[in-house]
């Protein structure tokens, strides 16, 4: 059986869409993939509020049902464990397009950060071993101040790559505001793809008085590169690709040091040395 695809999505993948507005994005993907029961699409609104808010959604929901898509209403993306019908399986892709609490003023940045942070923590446990979390957001202020890479890092997720969001790929998609049926400008939007890091189980010889099996690792959370060689890491930090990404995202910290045995991570070399000798 041939595998069809649309953008990052393939018909042999289990896909979970969260925070859908009028379900037109999930509809666009499902119409191409025709993958029957492998797609789950959800929204935060109740079914009643959804139909009152978005024109044309009744027909979209009907077509999703015909395509075999499982649709759920009143789903909070930050508390997915509350929905056993959704969490009964794991997913190759978990997608949250334009996560948003109503309002975009500077003092509301923290509310959006909490939304994304709690979503990361809620969703990552539903990923298959090589699964990905895809979040699409605008990259202009104030959205750029949400510091999505920092939020992902705190949730122990790593950035795999970013791509410019191309709405023309999804022919039936109409982006909608949270509060009403109107659209908004998404020309400056990007899709951030994250995953749970799979650290190699490397073990070094036990040291007297040190953590047995601890190996120093250098991890670039900007480019998703890990090495046990300090010289190699230093060369990476001087590379044009790394410097360009670091400047774009405004990150200050490059290195994360891991202890696989104790499940300890730190960005401080001194703290890591103390752990090894402790």
C-alpha cells in the first residue's frame, strides 16, 4: 500500500491535532492522507460553542467523520491525561498550530508561556520513540518574546529544525482567531519541530569518589548536536550555522552537560565537575 504525504505528515503516521479552530487544518491534511483512523483532531471549544463561532464548521465535521478522523471537543491540550480516548495510543506527530490565550499584550506573555510549557509537559509522554511535536507560531514581537526554545528546553525537549509555515500547502485551511471567525496575518510564522532526546548510554570507567559511569557530554540545544569531545564541540560553536541560529533565537547558553546515570543536567561546567567528584 502506497504512503501519501502532505508537508511533514504521512498516511502511515498516527497524528494528533490539538487546539484546532474550525478544524480546517486537520481537514486539509486528512483529505490528502486518507489514513482513516490514524488521525485524531481536537479543539478547546465545546461542540455547541464551536458551531456558534465558526461558519461552515458543521460541513467540515461531517467530512472529517467520513474520512475516519476521530474528533473530540472541549480538550485542554495542557491536561491530555484527562482524556483516555486520546491517550490510549501514542503518536508520531502531535501538532499545535498557533497556541494562544486571548490577548497579545506584553503583560500577557507569561500566560502564553505557561500554556506552551504545560502543553509540552502534557504531550511529550504521548510520543512514539521517534515522535515529534510540531508547534507553529508567529515569530514577530510579541510572539518572539515567548522564548519557545527556552520553554522546550525546560520540558527536556530538543529542537530538531524549523521551517517556514506555508499555508498554501493546506488548500482548505483558514486560520481563525480564538475568539471569533475572523482570520489573522500568518506570513511571519514558522513551525518548530521538537523531540525527546535519546541520549546514548555511554559509560566511562568508574573514578574514585566520583559518580560511577558518568561521562561528560556537550550538547548544543540550538542545533541538536551532542558530542563527548570538547575540541569538536568548540569547533561546532564557531561554525557559521550555529552562530546564525544562535543569533536568530537570541540564546545565550550553548552547552548542556548530562549525567546519564543520575539523570542530571546542567549548563554550568563547575556544577557538573562538582557532581562528578561528589
